């Protein structure tokens, strides 16, 4: 299943950052957790493919937005993910269903 990762927590305009392909045998929440993990900078950079020994590189992640020298920030609370047509907001613990994407500018 494909998960769209949308950064909106610190942005004035929401940005589609990546698509993550999760195993179709995963449930939705497990797939969201998978996408969250692999769009975080834990042991390298999830968005930079030019780094040696990059512990955050994952072939299941397709970077959609062009990457600068520093790479993209980690997915954070307040960002969004879309899977199977349903939108979810990254919450303090897990994910919550969402109807619309809000950004700093729309608050």
C-alpha cells in the first residue's frame, strides 16, 4: 500500500514530501508507523540517497520534493499521511483521522 507523507506542522503551505510503499499485509496503523519511521532522520537522512552508511535509507521511500544539501526534516507531530484515500494526522502518540490539512498559516 502507498502512503503519502505530507509535511504541514512547520510550513505555511502543506508539502507532499514522499511516498512510502508498505507491505499490503500490514494494517493501516502499522503502515503509517512504517512510513513515520522511514521519514525520520535517526541514523542518517531519510531523504538523501547520496550518503554512505546511511542508516535511514530505504528503497520503499520515494522522495517527491527535491532535496537540498541538508535533506528534509523528520516527519513530526502535526504532519499528515494519506493512505487508501483516508487522511491521518501525526499525533503525540500514533495517528488520528483528519478531515482537512491545517498549517501554521491556516491556524
